[in-house]
């Protein structure tokens, strides 16, 4: 069943429809079973059907969860494709003209079943031969790879795939054979069906006429590492389209004080032509503008401090540095590195409480996948540390930790305009792009980060003097991991990290259950795949430089203002124009 929501474009010039789908049973109620007294079985068809669309991305740590996720992906993809074909045919167009009127973008591998399903519809429902159907599907389909992580490059056991989708298993095998015949020099390890698995990443690449990554570094890694053999067989098939965010929502609407200042300074219309933010640069040298910029940021911080008091019960000072990391909780995003540095800061303050500390409010936000035990442990640790730090009278306003519940877009619209510092600290080579980093930049928050994802391009745009860079590079990560003692060596070289891990291991933040985080500490010592220990000291030094910069108010406000002034490249308008020109081959309407 379709559920439509109209989405009105900027200034009402365009309107699109967001069409969502829910599953409905073909048989609502089995009256015969009910009359025989089998009441649960009578309602079973409806319950099973509703389950398909009840929870998006169900936990797939069990076989039942995997099967449900595959069914869900097929349901939503097939419903969309059938609707597209219905509308195409209703317009009086020939089925062979589908690529002239339809462009379909697969985002990650979750909808990668679109290739086989579109072929099935064209062959089984519309009578096309296999190869013309395959070529038609390829001409319609594009594939955006959004991440290098294994969980986003799905691999389905052939038993599961064939059991749930037997017709599609036949089509996948035929696509694989077709591709092998087309490229007889293809290495034997390259293909869709290998080692009793259907590899959805390879399927998406083969079925798309264009593949793209979402930042310059990420696209390079997709070509060199992830799909190197497929790119070699078809050079130029994989391109880059760096992500962007809409300045209408993420600056003009959510940050009204700053938006008003920008309009007052450079005039109307900048939100539809974000390169115009460069016109702010001459004003950054003028004290009245910097004073107004700082006042806009402070107003946002005062508002957020009141919201934190109401929703979290924590009193924070708007004069403190608001240090924000909000994103999905994952080991590669390294919220663990952040909280370890926070514990080190707490330890240092306790050792020397009379020092001239720059006050910090550490704000975390985000959710983990339901079956991701380590991520949930990190969330638990952050909250345990917050409980101790926030109630330590010796600490006062020098350090506060806040983790608001249920992070979502509405909360982001409060947090991002008030942020002083943007935490983008993923292990180099793991973040595809990120868009939070762009939102923070637009709103005048300098970045502390690694050379990863779109951070690379943010650094290029804003300049090294306005970015707090630290950590191993993507090229250095592999050799470091190759040393089996890399974590132990890094810990041995860092007294601060030793102290932090000892505090956690002793149960300093959870005396009611001292052993709660033994596994997490063990993971840092012995299974530190994401190189938290290796980057810890460099991260601490970068944070010390943040303190020094923030204490120099003129320097800090200028850095913040330049981040806004140089963020024009990261408008989604630029991104969409790139897709239109390079992938969808549409004339620009923007």
C-alpha cells in the first residue's frame, strides 16, 4: 500500500512526492481457523505481512532477521519499480524507451536487488528478451556507494537468497555469466556469486551504468580497493560526487541569528547560491562583523543551554566551549576515542583543579544498530562517565558531559548552530564522506578531525590554519595495523592513556559493577582495529590546541567566521547538479 507525502521545493517552484510503502496481507483473516478455535493462526497472515514493514532495517544477527531484511529490501524495491513501470506505461511510452524517461539511483546495496527485479519485470511481465532487458536496466540504474564498511556491502548466503527469491537467484546467476562472457579476462575471484554468497556490491556495480563515491578520498578508495578489478575492466565507470547539504534547512532555517547576519552583510539570495558566502571574507577582518558573528553564536548557545537544562537536567554555561560529536554510534567513528580523551581531561582537572582550564561541554548524540553490542557498551560508558563528572563538585563548570536521548534531525537543528567545535574523528579510510561535518562548518564550527571522508575537502576549502588536524592518514593505517603490537606499543608510550584505561578497568565510573567495561578495555589493548590507541596522543594534542585557540577570542571567532564563509562548495545544489550532468544526463533546472 502506498503512502504519499508531498514535498514542496524551495519557494514552491517544484513539488515532489515522497512515496512510502507498507505491506498488507492478501488474506486479512482466516475465518475457518478462527471457527475451529485456532485464534492465533487465524490472525497469522496479517501479522506476518505487517512485520515486513513494521521496523526498517531489522536486527540481522539471527537467520530470521536476515531473511526478514532481505524480504523487506525486496518488498520496498519491487514496489517502487512496479510503480515506476506503471506510471511509464500510463504515459503512453514504449517499454523500450524506459531509459529516456527514468533514472533510478541505488543508495548503497540495500536496494541492489533492483537490477535483477527490473530484469524480471521486463522479461516476465513485459516480454523482453534477457539481454535487451539487462541493457535497459543498466541504462536506468546508477549506484552510489556510501560506505566502505562490510555491513553496507551486503552478502547473502546463496541458500537464503535462493530460498526467499528463487527467480532472482536464476537472474543473478545469468547476469554473472553474461558479465564473465563479456570480460573473458576477468579474474576468477571477480564476480557476483562467489563462495556460496551473492555479493550485492558487485551486483550493483555491474548493473549500474555509473557508480559514484561521495567524497574525493572515498571515491579513490572505492576504485583502488573496493572494486579495483571491476574498475580495471571498465575504466571511468566509477566517478566522484562529493556530498552536500541544503543551506535552506541547515543554515537559513535552523540558525536564524546567523542567517540574518549573513543577509544583512551580503544581501538576499545567498541560500540559493551558496558560493556567495565568499563575499563574507572581507568582513571577517572587521571587528563589528566578528562581534555580531560571536553574538549570533552566543544566542544559539544560550538557547541550547536552556534546552539541555530542561531535557537533560544538566546545567551548562554558554561561556564554555561546546564540543559536539553527533552521528551514528560506531567503532570507526570513534566516540570511544572522544570519551577516553574526556576522561583524560577529567583526570587532569582533578590533579590540578586550580589551573586556568578552558571550560568544556562535551555533547554526544546518536544511536547504534540494535544488535551492535560494542556500540551499546560505548554509549553506556559515556553515560556512566557523565554521571560521575557532572556530579563532581570539584569539577564544576570546567567539564560537563551531555548525551541527550533519541538524537534526530530536530535535535540536530538545535545542536549544530550552537556548536563551537565539530568532532569528525573517524579512523582514516573508513568514513565515506559525512554530512554533519558540512553542517557544522556552515554554522561556524571549526573541525577537529582526521584526513578522512569529506574532511579532506573541508580542509582544502577552509585552510589548515582553521582546522585542527590529527591522526594517521589512510596510507598509514594499513602498515600500522600490520604490526600486531601496535595497540600495546601506543599504550606503553602514553602515560595518559594508561591512566584512563586503568580508571575504566577499576570501575571508577561504575563502582556498583566494577567489571562492566573489562571487555571494552581488553578490546583497546588487544583488538584495536580502529586505532584508538595509536591516535590518542595526537588527538589530545589537537584538543590542547583547541583550548589555546578558544582562549584567544579574536582568533577563534575569526576561525569560526571563515568556516562559514568558505563552506559554499558543500551545498547540495552543487551535488545535485553533478548527478544531473554526470549520471542522470539531465539538463540543469537549478
